[in-house]
């Protein structure tokens, strides 16, 4: 397995690169038009759901949070029941089913499709990331970082193409055409995965064994029972909501879910530290993951405005007319993945270059840099909002500059965080720890949905002050992480 090479990395990285590329095409392509489809009027040439802006943004936050929160049970199912390789495949099948369900173009199938995509992504996302780490030896720290950066480039290549194609189909042809295209390319990713899976060797083929056959059998029995009960409960809730028996308030649910996620994360980390059978070194490393968890949640709460408040800013306050043709509002979102594709090789080479000279910034320092660049992006939009308040439509350059700072911040934090979780996680809890990493994303994205409802208010006079608030919050978090960098690095020990 290790002899076959692809761009200087194990050949299996190409299998995972293209699997994740097409999955992210489907996810981000659909998500680019999600808010626009919900707030679009029911009547018209391209009818949508006609949902209020505040409710639509809360639903967006709930959905994006659920996608990543489901990574926690998804990682556990892979670790204890079916193995990472099967989890990736069946997760993709459920995702594709969800996209095709949304393409049926009714309100009921729209929300059922969202649920299916969230559940399928929970199986696929954490486990494909864990498989990447398994391609490298523990001593290949800098090379593993570079591998994750290339993998991250695949994510964003898919995102870029998906936002352009699904965005154009959704806004210019019909929302259901955009949703359907997302499903087609998820199927393409699954076909590629099965045809080239042999390059992964034996990585992730089966569930992790505890060494006690009887204990493993009990775990599988209780695990499948829990999965069955959850599925039955989800079907019952969806059916009750569709029949009008259960009335759901998206805003209240989003607020309650934030409290739930915080308690869930605290409970999981607490259980792992006290009852997970960890050594002293492993406990310190898990504590580092906890710090990174908080930093990542704060980062994503600001970064994820791209698909919500920034998209509405592009639609309502940005001059998108180019030579007489109006560019789809969703296309501006494609700037971020394009910049990732362009800058990822540079950042991957930079970390390796600095590592050879023992100058590679520590993981917590990179997180601090990510948060500080996030704050600068919001300062840019706070400035642009002054012109919006004066009654002007601003040039797309304001959003482009914001996306540039946010993208550089993302490259300092996200692929580095993936690699850090892989290196810091106890081997027997790899899937669970990647699930916790994506739970941080879930919390950040849920907060992002609630924050977007505040940022996207129709009161343009107060828009600049609202963006300034996020700027000061992100800058403060970045400075605090900067101060924590050395103590956190000491907890990491010999992990670089």
C-alpha cells in the first residue's frame, strides 16, 4: 500500500481525495442555494418555500450543525460496529438519497432530504478524515500535515465546482435542479471510491476490537439496538411534524440545541478523561483537543456566515451586474474554495519547509492566527456596511477581501486541526475524537445560524456595528489563544 505514490503521498490519498471532493461538491453545491431557496417567494418563476429570513437562517444553522454533530455517533458506529471503510460508503449512499429526495420539489421532501444528508454525512465525514491519517506512520508528522492539506484542497475543489454548477442551476433554472445535480455527483464519488478502494490496503476494514470477544458482541448488540431506536424515533418525529401534530419552532430549537451540544461535548470529554482508561500522557493530549474544540467552535461561528448572512449581503447589498449580466448571488461563495485550491499547496509546502528548520508554528499558534484573520474579515465588512447604510450597493471586492482573510485563517486552522486530532487522539478512540472535532464544527455552525439572524436584520443603519461586534469577539479570542499557545504546546508533549 505504501509503495504506490500519488504526488509524493500514498496512492490511497487519491482515493480519499476524490471521494471527499465529490461528496463536498454535493454538500456545498446544495448548501450554496439552501437559504436562497427557503426565503424565495412561493409564487414566481422560481418558487421557493417562502420562509421568513430569521426562521430560514435558524433552519440553516440547525442543518449545518446536525451535519457535523452526527459525526459523533458516525465515528462511534465505525469504531464499534462496521469499520471506517463501510461507514464512508453507506454514508455516501444515504447522502445521495437525501439529495434526490430534495429534488422532488415539495416542502415535505425538502426537509426529509435535509435529515438524510445530515445523517449520511455523519457516517462519511469523520471516517474519511480518519482514514487519511491511517495512510502515514506516526513519525511522519510534517508529511501527514501536508497530506491533510492536499486532502483539504480536494474538499475545496469540489466545493468550488459545486457552488458554481448547483448555484447556477438553482438560481437560474430551478432550485430542485441544483439539489438533483448534487445527488448525481455524490453517486460519482461513490463509484470512484469502490473502484479504487483497494489502494487503502487494510486500513479501516473492520471495527476496532477490545480484545474481549464477549464484550465486543455485547457492544454490537446494544449498538444496533440504539441505531434502530434512533431511526424509529426520527421517522416518528418527521411524520408528526409533516402531519401538523408536532409544531416546530426553528429558532427555539436552535437555541436549545446549542445548550445540548455544549453539555454533550462536556459529557463526552469528561467521560473520556475519567473513565476512558487513558494514560497520563493521553489525558494531557485529550485536554489539548478540548482547547482546540473551543477555538474551532468560535472560528466556525464567524466563518460560516458565508452561506447565510454573507449570501444575503451579496443578494441584497452587492452590485453583481457584470457587462449587463447579473451574476448569481451564490457564486460569490465560490471565492473561498477557489482560494483554498490556489493557496493549499503553498501552505502545505510552507509547513514542511518550516518543519525541516524547526520553525513550524505550534498548532495552538496556528489556531490563534486563524481567529485573528477571521476578525480582520469582519472589520472589512463593517467598513463596507457604512456605504450600505448610506443607500449604496457595494462592489463585490468587499466580500472578496473578506473571503481572502477568512480563507487564510481557515488554512491555518482547519487542516491543521484535522492533523492534530489524528496525532493527539488515543488509537482506540480515533473515530470518537474525530466525531468530537466535528461536534466543534456543529456548535460553531449552530451559533453561526443564530448570529446570521442578527447580522442579516433589515436595519441597515445598525449593520456596521453588528459586524464590529463580531470583529472584537474574534480578535479577543485570537489574542487569548495566542497567550495559551505555549502552555498548550507543553501539554502536547512530543506531538508536533
